[in-house]
C-alpha cells in the first residue's frame, strides 16, 4: 500500500477495511490489503497473545486463527467503524484466548505431578518474535513468486493456514487439482527461498 507510513492509524485502518470488504475492490487489490494488514498487526498481536498464553505452539495457532477470523469478518462487513480496526483485531485475539482457556477447562485434568502442567522454562516473547521474523521471510519469498496463482495458494496455505476445503472453494478447484497446484507452487517457492538464503550467506 503506497504511502502507508504517512497515514494516521485511523486513516490506515479505514484504508485496510475499505479494500478488504467484499465487493468494493478487485480481488488482487483485496489480497494485497489483507497481506498488508497481517504485516501491520502480526507483531503486536503475537506480543499480546504471548503475554496471556504460556505455550509457543498455541500462541502461533491463536495468532493465525485471529487473522483468519478477522479477514472473514472484514470481508463480510462485520466491522461497523472502519477506524477501530486495531481494537477489532485485538478483541478477536482476546476472544480466541478465552475460547482456548474454556476448551482447556473442559479437558480432563491431569495429575498435579504431570510435568506438562508446569510452565515452559524456555518460553519467552523473544522466541515468538524470532518466529515472526521467519514468517516475514516466508511472506517475502511468496511475494516474489511470479505466478499469481502460486502466491494466492501459498498465502492461504502457509500464512493464513486455511483448511484445504476452504482454499479449494475460494480458488474453485478440486481437491486433486489443489494437490497438484500446491506441489508445483511449493517447489517454486523452495527455489526462491534457497536463492534468498544463499544471498544472505546461508547454505
């Protein structure tokens, strides 16, 4: 999104929402806005969730589910005040945390001596943020794919972690065709990623 750094937070929020809302923009422009929204908020949402959840993999799951739900709601026009996007995203993240806690309470309780019930001594926000950097590298490599279909299927599969039926419905492809398209896209992405890492001195 050109000029993004010069926009106020409210103006930026309104711009994101207007471009993502279903039927108001072309699909390519909407996808670009969705990617920009994810990049704009992912670090802050990860930090917020990591302060409430003491499990690295669960933090990742909640953050991804937060953005999937957020984008679905924005496309359907669920946000009434375009300038309150930040509060909207944070609210979804907190709801996801509450939902996970409720599920945890419904699970059978383990013994107090169970080591799994102890806090993870290696857990820290810095580790989560480091994974965020790797996620950004993935996003950049996907953006470098020359085929629009590759970019879309890889974004949905690897970044938004959408389920296969959801992606097939969105792209109007069969399950078998999806497997072939994803296989080819992943191979091309691997080539781009390897070249990128070699440029940065990793082999």
